């Protein structure tokens, strides 16, 4: 018996569409989680940078000479530069990982 070409067309599309909708919903949820993780990391970095800046200010306020203040300032700038590079690297790695995870989701 020949299959009726009009029959099952809509029914046959329902499951793939439902699956696509669920995948999009899951992808949106994952994107929101990833965004929150990046925002949290940035806030953590800002908090650490602020804490270090105040520590440097305290040390400078307690310094006994101008050369000591300049040494403290120089050390702070070097450490902050290193800290900033590490923070940028961390955020970049998070973004790259989340991008790879997103691509892997669509490959399945």
C-alpha cells in the first residue's frame, strides 16, 4: 500500500521542531550561566585590584621617606600589571571554553 504523501507531514515535523526548541532553550540557559560566570570573575578581579590598591596606599602612607614611597609605587605598578595580565588571560580562557562548549552543543 502506498503511503499518502500528505499524511504525517506535520506530525513528522513536530518532533524535530520540539527537539530544536528544547536545544535552543538549553542553549539560552547555558549562555546565561556563562555570562554570570564571566561577570562574577570580573567582579572578583575588581575586588582583588581594589584590595591591593588600598594595601599599597596604606604602605605608602606609612613610608618614612620619598624614595620608599616611590619604591612601593613602582612595585605596586609592576604587580598590578602582572595581575591584570593574569586576569585578562583568565577571562579569555573562560570565553574560549564557553565558545567551544557552545559549538560542541550544536555538533551533537
